């Protein structure tokens, strides 16, 4: 018996495929395509808000009563995060929030000083603290809506001082009386 041959041979199918491929390739190249503008990257501005804790200091009332003189606590805390090039060159503005909680029976004064690398005072925040129970939040703005942003850019350490303006013998009726200072920062930085 004789076998039937297909009308189109394999060579003819390959030929048609090649013609279709060439046709679609030409149509793709000639189609309407807008020129790409890769300079748009220069126009993008990304400015996220970064927020982090800065300090946490706590002193029990027993320490306040044991201290001779007014100065309860004075300490420098190294804080190079602000002055690092990654942050200092990109920070635009921001706010430092101080929260003071007092459950002691003492009237106190808390002083926070931002210092540069040579221990020069760049900024000072004095917070009067009433006796128990007392809580205060103070927001200090830096940048376009507050103090100079250069203060933040050059801060290398933070000095915290607490002074007792009351007596050294009374005690609070609160459980575990103490003075607490917490601070955090929220800053807008430019990524690019």
C-alpha cells in the first residue's frame, strides 16, 4: 500500500513560521512606543519619617533621699546616631519628645543638654517637675518649624541632670516612687 503524503511538508511549515515571526517582529518595531525618560529618578523625592527611642532614665525616691545636696543625678550619654553622616546629611526636620513621670514626694528639676563632640552645649531643655503624681510631655521641634536642625546634626551626646528642689526625708505614698525620664525622636529624612 501506498502512504499518503501531507500536502504541506515540514519545510513549508517552517517557512510559514519564519514569515509570521518576521512580520510580527517588524510590526513590534514599527508600533507606537513612547520614548522612555530615565531622568525621572532625579525628580523623585522620598522623605520617610523615622521614629526611635532616645533615652530612658529612672531614679527611685530612696536615691533622691540618700543624695547630699541638690544634684541627684548627672550623666552624659553617648549618642552618635544624630551626628553620623548617614543621618546628619539627610535629616530635614523633626521633633524630640520628652516625657517626665514623677511619683516621688519631691519637687524636681530635670535638665537635658544636647552636646557636640567637644562637650559644648548645643541646646538645653529645662523641665520643672511637681511632686507626685505628676506627668508631663514636652515636644521640641527642630528644623523649619522650630530650633535649628544643625543642633541635631551635631549632637554627639546627651547630658541629663536631675536636681532635688525639695527635702531629703519625705516619702511618697505611691508604690515604688521614682522619677522617670523618657525621650524619643521623630525625624523626616531624605533618602535620595
